[in-house]
């Protein structure tokens, strides 16, 4: 699949509303395409979860409005 949504505006969403893939708290199905995955990006130096994310398939950008609760759940 080509990244058809790469130039679309950023969508604000709640990570808690996404459907998970497997038992991972970070891997979720992309709400903008049929087969995309959101992985939740991390800061490369601190490994802290970041609010900005992008679907690995369609390229749609997202901002998690509830990133702090996800960070707390992970214990970071």
C-alpha cells in the first residue's frame, strides 16, 4: 500500500479508543486504513513514548490526546 494519507492533516485521537493488535499496549490498528498499524513512537534518547505517531501503511499522522496515561501505564 502506498502512503496515501501522508499529506493529510494530523488527526487528534485517544490511544485508549484504538483497537489493539495482540497483547501489546502500544500496537494498534490504524483507524484510517484497513491494514495499517500504529506503533507509538519513542524518543530515541530516553525511550519515552511520544504523542505523535504515524501509520506504517497509509502514512496518516496522529497525535494522542491521552499520551500521559499511556506513559503511566507503561511505567516510564
